[in-house]
C-alpha cells in the first residue's frame, strides 16, 4: 500500500533523512520506533509532503505522491494524526469531526459520527465542548476520529499516546485494536512498546535519520538487547 524507497529529506541545507525505505501493506500495523530526534516525525512529514524529499520515491496505492500537495495525498486515502493533535480549538467536538467528513476513496461503508463515538465513547459526552476545553487524551481521540472521517486507507499516527495518562492510553490502544480488526492499515509512532507489541505486525527502528533495523513483531519481542540499544532511555 505504502512504499518508501531511499528518500533523503532536508530542512534547508541540513539533511534529516538518509536513504530511508519502508513499506506498509494492506491491513498491516507497522511501527516507526526510535529515540527523540532520530527522524520519525520527519519521515511522517515526508509522506504527507510537509517536508519535501530531495531524493527517492514515495508511492501510495501505486501512485507516486512525493511531489503531490498534502491535501491531494489526504484525498488519496492517508489520514494523518499529527504530533500535537492540532485539532481546531474554536470548533466543537461535533464540528471537528464533521468538518473533514468525505469519502474520496469511495468506501462502501464510510465512517459516520456514530462510528467514531463507538470507537471513542469518551468524546461522546463532549460533543458541544470546544476543542480547547478537552483534556489531552480527549483531544487525541478527537484527532483520530477527525482523521477517520476522511475514510482513509492508511492511518498515520505521530506520537499516538505521548504525555497521556495510562487509562487514556488504554482507551486509545483499544480504539486502534478495533481499527486493526476492521482491516485498516496503520503506521504508528509511539514509545509504548508493551502496547505496540500487542497490535503491531512489523517494526522499523530509526537512528540518526536512517533505518537501522526492521523485522516482525515476534523478532523484536525476542531481542531485548536490541530494544535497549536503540530504544532505551
């Protein structure tokens, strides 16, 4: 579904990514792991053309998207949940969800408001609250719901549960498990290995702008020394 091949990304004259390659298949949950500042968010931004690549290719569902405007990439079926959530603070929860509602991918069963509230019932009690009145966890659930309303083929989450309380994290992982069971492809950046091990199929580890390891969920689970080397604090 998503194929990234040997991309180099720069900020000005500073190179941030060095020959990064990764794949996400249909129905897969794939993680992008690594310590802070290793290039994970830049990879996400490169996928959405929020950071322009200078070399390499990014293909989604057979179409090269490396030079496409971000809104066109979204319409092709990539739903982004950005780091920091970036919900609309002056819109209500209901308005935040409905403002992105579209079915550009022609889904036979497009997401509805009721679907979002079934996955994240907590925000059902806050429909008339403004975005800036929500807790961090509620904002993250809302951001995921907003991304789902474009009916994506691939959901991309940058720091899915960073800074959230444990109980809220559990609700978000439960929601992502539901989405996986529906066959949605997911690319997720997060540091909660325990939760990721329960839902992921494959992992990529980044260090200093490069992919330094890739393998299956089972392979990473069995290599605590690898986890310590690249992911430990």
